[in-house]
C-alpha cells in the first residue's frame, strides 16, 4: 500500500489475550470504551497484547523545532489557539489539556501526501457497507521544511478529495483548510455534481453529521478529532499505562474482509501494546454546545497521536468510543494515524473513516496551495 510497510514484528506472538471472561483483572489498563466492547461482543471481541515497541520517530528538523517550541510556543485565546510555534511538537512538556490537544492538532505529518480511502459503515445486524470511496490529497503547511513561525500563515491542515464510489456520489469533492485563527478556524468548499457548482460549506465542522460517511459519525470525529478546539474546556488528567492499538500496519494494509469481523475490527489483525498515554478530559465550555458533552482522550506519550477516545452523553453514560490504528511510516519517519473507527454503543453501529485497506498512501512533493481551493475544484469540474 504505497509507502506503508504491510507488516512489522511479524513473527511476534501475543503476550496476553484479554476477553470478556478475564478483562476485569486487567481493567486498570483498559479504557471504558474497550471494556464496553468486550462486554457488548463477548464472543468475538478481544484484545491481543503484543510486546511494546516505541517506534515513534521524526526527521531531525522536527526535533530541532520541537526543542525551540518548548520555550517559544504559547496558547492564546483561552487555549483555543497558539502562537510562536512551528515545525515540531508545540508543547513537549505540556502543562494543561489545551497544550496536549494542540500537540495532537500539530502532530508530525509529512509535508504532502496522497491516498485513497474508504468510509465504511457497520450496521446493527452485522452488515458492512461502503459509504464512499475517495481519492485525497493532504498538505501540512506547519511542517514545511522551508518555513518558520514568522512566515507560517497559521494554516496547519489543508486537504482536497473527490469521491469515486458509489456511482450516485461519484464526482463530489470537498476542500478543507484548517487554521489556528480564532476568527476562521475552518474554510470549506463542496462540489455537488447534481448542482454543478462549488459552494461554501461552513457546517462541515464540529458535531455536524459527516455526509462523507453517510452521517454515521460527526465531522470532528474524523482522525479521532479534527477541527477547532474552542467548544470544549480541556483538562489534563495525567499519565497512565494503557493497552492501546499500536504498530497496526498489519491491519491498515489488510484486505477489507480480513480487517473486519462482523461488528468490529478483526482482533486477529489488530495489534495492542502497553504504552504510557496522556489522559485529557474535554467538557463542553460555558456558552457552547456539542452533541457529545464530555469526551476522554488518550494520547501517545511518544508520538502525541490519539489512540483511543470515549464520548459520554448528557447523563454521563458512555455513548461512543473511537479506536485509532496508528501505523509506522519509515520513509518519513514517524508514527501516523488516519483511520478512525467510531463505535456508537447505543445504536450498535460503527463507522470507519479513511480506511486504507486495499488503497494507496504515499508521501509526494508539495502541490501549489492554490490546488486546495474552491476555485480549483470548479475549474477541474468545468473541464
């Protein structure tokens, strides 16, 4: 699958198998969401724990910038934005939850990537359907090697994709540009084939149902969490050791039918390891609203990628849980995440966003940033 190795540590065997019968004795190292899945699917879901490998790495310029960020980078706007950061982890020694979520927002990425992805939806009766199949280009201006805090525009995530399947959605396109600017966190444009025009898409954010995934998850659940952070207060709970998905190359590069069981990811393919994580709790801020009033995030200590996320309803009951599947990308080098599988525990459904199975993922030269505009989409559609 492009530059992604299909297997790593292929000869290793699980050190521990956790299932519905023995999980109470391991509960202190399992998130609420993982425990809920063990209870909900006792005959099929399990956690196979493998030896821990700390594979996180980065190019030297990222280490250099991370060192500089430790003394120059600051949160502003009550934690809803940052300043004086560039080209590395912004807060390598975080003091609060806002700094940790910005470490994830500005985590290591390649300057430019291309990929194909599928959005897959699992229904309560055990069926799996293709919501959309897409070709996508991403760029991360925050990590341009020739940039600096002074020259950086504040945009850290720009992407454009076009849908190729199913047929009735083929040709649709979406452009997103995310920024640290509190006055304009996201600019988005959508092209709809039936209307034959590009329109601004201001609602493609927060808890708007994700139409690319047939509405089975919210837009800010893409990649575990994507977009503005201003609707939550972010509390740093601390660090703990947890069993988490890690080094999951075998799963993200498997054939679709091999990657999935009836109601969840295939436990024969999903690798779990014991890692230290930063635990952050997000609660809806005063005067704000969100469909998920409380979330608990688990971020990798080494790479700052999100590994697990639990979402709670207004009564404090666990409602949703997200599993990320981080994979090793030696050509960068780094540990990256794209696919996120969001389980709706009350509806008994799941949604995998940006599944890479039977697709491509490669690091490519940068495109002109004018490629990532509504005008560029309109021009291409006209041709």
